[in-house]
């Protein structure tokens, strides 16, 4: 079966990153939040959109 080399590399990097935190999702999330707060890059923040229709009350 053919494997996409980009997907393979991405999965390997994800596994390597998860191993740093013993695959603990809480620790990974904390690291992401920490790294996000330390960046000087502008993060995308979109304004809320108005719904296209109002759902009918039950």
C-alpha cells in the first residue's frame, strides 16, 4: 500500500512530541498553551458570525 511521505513524517513528529510528555494529553495541552502565550506572532481571531437561521423552539 502506498504511503504519503508527508503524512508519514507528520505522524512521526506527532509521536515524537507525544513521547516527550508520556502521551499525557493534559501535559501536551499545557505545553501548547504555554507555547502559544509565548509567541509574538499574531494569532487568528475571527469575530463571531450571525447564524443563518433561527432554530425553532421545541
